RNA sequence: GCGUCGGUGGUAGAGUGGUCAAUUACAACAGACUGUAAAUCUGUCGCCCAUUGGGCUACGCAGGUUCGAAUCCUGCCCGGCGCACCA
C-alpha cells in the first residue's frame, strides 16, 4: 500500500509546499486564535508548546488530533515542546468533577514521560522535539514570590466571570476550592516560564483550554511586555451523540498496544459512525485532501462498503502501530468478520483448550456476566457461526466471538 | 468554631424501619433489523453457585438500637450553605 510512507516527510526531504495556515484550515484544525492565523503560523519560525496531563504512561486517541497538529508545525520548521503537567496535574482543572488528585511520584512521572515521548516520536516521525515537565519549575515556586510576581497580574473579577468557574460558583453542592481556582494562574505561569526560558511564543490546545491559554499570553504581555499567542483547535465531538469523543466499551482507547491491542484499536475506527468519518480522516490521518475526497466519494456512493471507515482504521493504525501491524490486523479483521479459519496471529487474546468458562478471565468480566452473554446469544464460534449455550461447553482449536467485536482464539 | 443540610450503584438522582441488590433517567453491554454504521425495538446491567432457585457482600467510615437498618441513635471523616472568629 505504501500510503503511509508517501505521506511521510523524512528528514532531508523538502518541506511541504502549502502554507501552514492553509493546511490547518483545510483540515478543520483552527478554532480560535489571538492574532490572525497567518501571523501566527506563516511568519518567522517559533517555539510553541502544548500541555498534556501525564496521568498515564500512554496517550489515548483523544490526544491524536493534538499530536497531528503539532506534527504539522514541526514539518513547517517550528520548534515544538510537549509539556507534561506533572505539577498542574496534582491540582486538577476546575472543569468537570475531579476526585482528590493523587500526587504522582517521581518514578512514575518519569515512566509516563518516557512512554508519552516514545509515542510522540512515532506520531511525529521525528525525535526533533522537546518534552518538559512543569513540576520542574512549579515545584520551585515560593508562595510569597508567586503571589507578588504573578498573582497581582490577575483580576479575580475576570476569573470569576469564566464559565468553568461560574458554573462551580453557582453550583451550591460543589463549589470550587481556592486551589482549583488558582489552576489558571499556574497554567499561565507555565507559558511565561517557557517564554522566558525558551522564547516560546505560542501555546496550542483544544478549545476547552482557550481561557487558560489566553490568560497566559496576557501574563506575558503584562510581565515582560512581550508578545505571545494562543491557537486552539476544536474539541472532537461525536456528531450523532454530541458527546466528547474517544471512549469505547467504557474505557479509553489507548495508543499503547499493551493497553489497547492493535486489533481492538483498528476495530474502534472501523466502527466509527458514517457521520464522523470524513472529519476523522481529515483530522486524524495524514491523507491528502484529494485522497480523502476519493475515499469519501466511494463511501457516499456505497455506504455499505464502509470504504471510509476501512481507510480510516488502516491509516490510523499504521500511524500508531506501524504499517506491518496495520496490514496484519486488516487481514485478520477481514477473516474474522467474513467467517474463516481460526486466526493464527497474536493480535487477539488466546486461551488454552478447555471450557468456555475461562473466557471470563480473558475478557476481564465476571462469571455472571459471561453467563448472561451466553444466555443472550452473544457468544458463538467465529468459524462455524454456532452459538454456545452453556458456560461449561468444551472448546478447542477455534475462534470464539463475543458480542460484536471481541474475539478469543482457543488453542 | 457554632449551626444547618447532605454523602446511595459508571453518572444524575429516588428511597427515610421489613415487600430493597435498591424506582427512574442517561451511559454501558447484548439480541433483532442493517452495512462490524446510525435510528428503532427488545433484553441485561453487585459478586458467587445454579435448571427453577440459593448464598454472600453492599447505600461515606466505625460502633449501637431492633426479630429486622440505605432508612433510627452515637462517634468519626468528607462536602455545601449560613453565622461567628480572623483580616
């Protein structure tokens, strides 16, 4: 197929010809910006950053869009910093209900940082970026200095007017703690710090971060007189449900193959609803606009072909797990869903021959739940198509299908 | 610190001594229909054993009253609100 490699920009290859602003617009990555987009993206090369909560050692699909936007900046010669919120992560953004945050210990943070760095390298097809942790400077702050040097630049009146804060103030049950209220100051301080240490003049983020990003740029202007910018991209939402995107079967879809096996990852994208396919092709893959046009024409012509989903799943899997894995799971999906012989790869879980009962452990569900699934006719042999009717059924040398798209190979 | 209201399953939110493993909605899962889609309809949705059925653990935590407690009492922890204190 080779599409993946064609869209790659290898070190030494010539830079993309389109202006960055054009690419970003075309892809739907642009939401709000503090100056004209051209001024931000097409002028002199900048240093820019984007923050990620290092709450796990892997990114999930929600991060994909952000990473691909960063990749575009990298390809256009800008310098990119990925900032892990080791310090701010301890506090929590006021938006949404947050449990008492657990302090992440140093070892864990280092592990998470390493994991995220590896994934970013892959997604960027480059290791030419930096990764930082804001705990390094937030941890050094002295209360008095901070209040005097940073706090005085913030108007409480303005902070109270923010939606995320207002919501909590009006909510009698929940309220907002002083700590969380200060979150915005810390995030602003990050920007200021990077501005001073790295001449970082642009912060990128999803639209829900807009307020925090702008207040960082404001802080920089007030404190140093310097000019810094903010650029947000739209949060991905599921068009038919209006919900935030990125969850499946109750849990996040991870980029780490240990957390979400490539097969499952591929399936997640195959199952994307028609209404969202084109948007995801634009935002989550590197296919050119023209190629996407061709794919979508086929899709619209014959929706049942799922041409869009198939392409989407393949491209993203290739991006995250490599072309070889993508080919593998593509082939495998085809076999499993069109009914074929037992699959021989290690991309789906395997269990030894025995009774069906063991499947509960593999699927991480209770025996009761497995029993229910069997009663509901959700468990069948992928090779013969016959449904199982007892949890004590003997199985061997087969592939079991549970529900719509979970499979277990039996030796 | 005083007073007051509250802490229920993934979420919201009922229930105020037995008929409560806990109404309902949303989410989730499954089946039917389809296109491995959406919408719709149906079912499931604490854990364990099971054919009907049975057992166990649960309503912030720890005790207590009672034949019996998510429900009453005491203490503790956490949150909201009001007042006081401080400024």
